C-alpha cells in the first residue's frame, strides 16, 4: 500500500463547502488503496486577519506570542476537515505540528524543521485512519511553539513525505501548476508540465509564490516526487523532477519578480578586509536574509558595500547596524527604497552564453535602469525601480519566447 501526502492551501479550505470538497478528494484517494496524510494551511485569509489583530494591539508584538497566535489558524482547519471526513464515513484523526512530532530549531516566526518523530502518524495510518496535520508549525527543544514562516505548510508536507517515505507529495492550490511567470500580471504566461528542482528552487527564492523554497529543498534532498496541481480539477499540474524530459529547448524557463526591495549601502573611511565578514555575520545572527551584495573599492572613492534586503527586514537591519556601529567600524549608511527584483531562470543558461547580455539589452531598450545584478549558473537577477517591475517582467517574458510554450 503506497503512502501519499496531500497538502491543501488556504484558498482550497477557505470555507466549509471547500473543506467538504477537499474531504471528498481525500476519500477518493483512500478508495484507490493509498495511505493518506493531509497537511493543511489556515482557512482563507485567517493568517492575515490574525496578524491584523496583533497589529491593532502592538506595533511590534513579540515573535513568541505571534507564533502562539498564528499557529491557531491551522488548528481550526485540521479539526474541521477531520470532522468532515468522519461525517462522510472516513476514519481520521487530526494532529497539531507538535502532536505529529515535528521538532524545529528555537527560532520564532521562521524556524527550520530539525527532525520528525513519526510514531503517532505511523500508528494512526496502520489503524486505517487518514492523518490530518497542521502545517506551518512545530515545537522546539524547550517546548515552545514555533512557526516556519510564510508558506511553511509546503515545507511541512514535503518533510513529512520524506520522513514517512511516501511515494509522492501533491501540493494542491488555487492554481493549476507552475507558470512561466505570474499569469495575473504577465501576458502569455503558460503552464509548464515539468520543472527541475533547481529551477523551482531559484524561482521560489526569487519571488514566485507557488512553493515555499524550503519545501523544494526537502524535495530535492530526498528526491521526493513533487507535484503542484489545482484543488478544483483533476489536471496533473506541474511535476518537479531532477531532470525534466519535456521542453528541453527552453534556455529560460521562467521570469520571477519580487516587489518591496531595499538597497542599503554601508560606507567606510578606509578599506577594511574584515568588514564584510563582520557585517554579514552580525546580520545572519539576527536572522536577516541578505540577497544581492556589491562591494566597491576604488582609488579616490569612499569604500562601500551595498546589499539588498526585503522591506520587511529593513527596520531590524538598520537597528542591528546602528547598535553595532563601533564594532563594525563603518562611517555611514544610506538606503534606497521603492525597488524590485526581476529574475530570469533556466537550466539551459549554463550552456548558452550571452543570455545575460540579451537580458540587459532588452532592459536598455525598455529604458529600465539596472541598480544591482546577481548571477548564478541558472539565473540572472536585477534590481530595478519598483515602478518598472511589471514592465521589465513582461518584456523579458517576451524576449525569451516564453509565451510560445505549450502545455
């Protein structure tokens, strides 16, 4: 008997009628002889509503209490879905993250899963039950509730699939697969039938909101077959593989974009080789994710290092830098807001020189200034004015012929 992990996002369980539809879909899989573990998110906009409530009470609520608050959203969903399954005659049991044995590091709001004790889930499956698990949450070594960050339910699902040695993990959402770009904003965006783990990991890290990056990491590390598909249709969606077999002629497979980027520049009176390590080690200790980094050391010009962060990390970044100014030894900081990141991704870029030049030339023709650049073997990212983000995305989608992809 094969095991399958099914994950349903907030839109898929947004009301009781949709929860009933999810329950029917689960029962359909059990009828095929599968053992089923279901991971769910909070209903609809529940997480946003809870965050709004917290914001009404405090401008900076403690991260511990936010985890206490936000973890309740998924708990509502698992109870309701389990009730629906039981009413339809399917034996089922709900588990919170900690009841499911999910252990995390001791970091609030953005914890990583360290281990999963599968004993309770294994026992429930052997008893013929569908196991319904709250995504996005776990317990640290000190008995504190932690959450995994936005989209963390994806990570929960893939991690559980790996721990239970499941045959596959299916991510059900309100879209029918992974597109060459966001079809809500990009003309001609098309669904891809297959995508490599590496390409999806880049897209997820670069702003594509379909899958959480850590979920893709787990899938790649454990070679877990992962599909992204619609909860409203029987379509197979997009399959993530180590090496796609279809549409191999595509040099670029996707264009991702991310708004609300801030560029921070730290200036020095004189060059200091240890400054880079100190700055980024300090920021890392405070769990600030730094993206693109550019260092400038030129004769006659003040030495500086610029880096990009998400707007949500801006206040904490400035606070950390100011509090450690003497230790870090810099002279000044300045910042630029109103920026965005636009990226092209494709494994074919490794063996096709000139892709970056083609990208920059199209942006030049569009009159879009490039503020920063970052590259890897399979992606090129640029920071541009946020006002030009969608123009750049549509232009690059057109430039690399992605609208011609057919499902």
